[in-house]
């Protein structure tokens, strides 16, 4: 062990929700672990730390947070909380603000006394396995970091394990579109969207219209002269309740100095374009011989988490489209049990086979390779949680999380402009109530309904 006390030194990269879950589980067994978290921001909380800044910060690094000023969470807080740590009772609204969400995260930090494990204003530059391998076939790790304000000062520490919790919503993707360099209007990625008032009186094209695209389009439409929601979703997939004043168009394929051009040759003059085109995975501190990303598929990892060749290198937060606080909590729980030696993993061959089988199954369903880690349809999130709970030997998350998730997706589809009016109450592992305060309509889960 690199620690004279015999404890495992564990590096946690990132102190957002997933990193905090790791610290919580690690700190519950300080006889075994010595956790150290590296956080580049001035305070923990990850992307929930709102800032007016966009682009690069004062230290030349990309601003991490994509939060916009009037953001409210798009799933009820009841399925977006850390297990065993409910939101304050006085918060009666299910769809809380970004400010409340950050406050809740800080409550979690304070309650579990996690600050003392976090090195803030610290940038991790490199994570490299050491040559020596111990008897458990596990390499130690050299973690190189620098203070945010003095990047020339480099320090290196040896750790017994690394938990990667740097998130997946900070590296924006903007497609290359012919004529983009000619456009004279304003172009931003949704990561840099902060205030809808900035688009007052403008004609705005929004490319991409999933959760963030839908929300930003509706916010901007309150101020803009015209909004075009440009997307490739079918009529059946797109919410019929979407505001009619927002004109739906297919993705534009070309740009001119003042317009966007669609596949049929038609065009619309626009003053601004917002790219709601998502994010790309990025682990800049890991070399290509450790991890590869091809068409958004990360290899070689088992169950979207555990590095197959280095099982003491574990990733938290790779799966997309989850009510992610509870799932982060459970992933962190499994990660810590793996490091404790309480989980016997399959052979490397079996883990590779499992990973490839899952990937090929998605391809056969017609999913593109970029959906390798997508959990937002069918029962994928339930199966994922069941899988990691079985491996970890603990009870899976309650079924009510998936039940409410399905409910809110239906409500968003049928009533997108007022879906956040609904409030939810969990009444059991597989039951809940839903109340719309505007019309006092109450819905019950199947388990709550009388026979």
C-alpha cells in the first residue's frame, strides 16, 4: 500500500453529485479508505454551480457549468435525490430551481462532512498507471495535478485506486455545417445559454430539440420575434403539446451569412442559432492507451463503469438519461464494494464478452453506436440498476423511480408547457401519488389504485 496506515488511497476526480456519492461511501469506512477528491471549481457541486461566464474562465479553462438562469429541473426532485437524504419538507414543489438543487447538494455535503476530503481549485492533468502490479493484479496510479491559479506548479501523488467523476455534460458538440463560417449572426451552444432576454426581437433557429432544446426554445420564444425548432424527431416522437408558435423544421444542412437552409432547399432568415446538440465524453487526463472513445462508445469498460484491464479505475456517470442522483449513489456503492474486495468480478474475457453483447444488442435494435451508454428508453435504466445491485450484493433502487420517470415522460409529451405543475409524493417502493395543484387532479400509481 502507498499509505503507511495500510489504508487504500483513493483519488476521486470531480466533486459533483457522482464524486460526492463516492466520498460518502468511502468515508463510511475510513479504516479501509483514505479518499481525496480533486475539484477544479472553487466549490463542489459540479455543473450545478451557475455562473454568468461562458467560454473560458479567468484561468483559461472552459467554463464547466451549462446551467442557465431560469432553469428548473426537468424531473421531480422525488426521483432526483440521494437515497436516505430527502429534500427539505418545506420544499413542496417537485420541480425545484437550480438554486435549490445546489442548496440540496450542499446540504448533503454538510450532513456527511465531506468538505474535508475535497481539494478545490485543483486541476487533474494526468492519471497514469504505475508499472508495478500487486498480487491482486491491480496497478497503482500516479495522479498529477496543479492549483487552478498556478498551473505551472505540478504535484504528483500515488493512489491505490481512481474513481473518475468528471461528468458528461461539459464538452459541447457542435456539428460541422457547410457555410457556418459565413454566418454573421450569433451562434452559441446550449452550454453557453444563460438568459433568454438576450434574444429579444430576434429570429432564432434552435438545432436539436430534446429536453434542453425544448426548454430553451420555449424560454426564448417569450422574447424572440420567431423561433424555429430544427430537429429530426418524427411526428410520433415529438410532443403534440409543443407551442404552435414555435415552428418545427428539419435540421438545416447549410448556413449563409443571414439564413439557414433546409434539405428541401427552402431557407429562413435568422439572427441567432443555438446548438442544442449535446455533449461528447471527454477524459483529457487519461491517455488513449488506457481508454478509447469511438463514436461515443467508451472502451474497455464493464457495466458502463469498471475498466476491464484496470478494475481499480472506475467511472461514475457514463450512462445517459437517468434520474441520476440515485443512480450515482448506487454506482458509487458498487465501486466502493469492488475496491473493498467484496465483489468478485468475472474474468476479463467474460467482462469483454458482456460489454460487446450489450453493444451488439443495441445495434440490432437500430440504435446508432453513439447510444452505447444510453439508458433513456424501455427498461434499460431498471435493468442497469438491477445488474449493478446484483453484482454488488445489495437491494436495487425502488421501482417507483422508474414508475415516476415513465409518468413524467408521458406528461411532458402530452402537456409540455405545464408538466412542471405536477407534484409527486412517494408512498412506497412501488407506489406514488401525483397532484396537479392547478386543477386538483390526482393520479395514483397502479400499486395505489384500488382493485
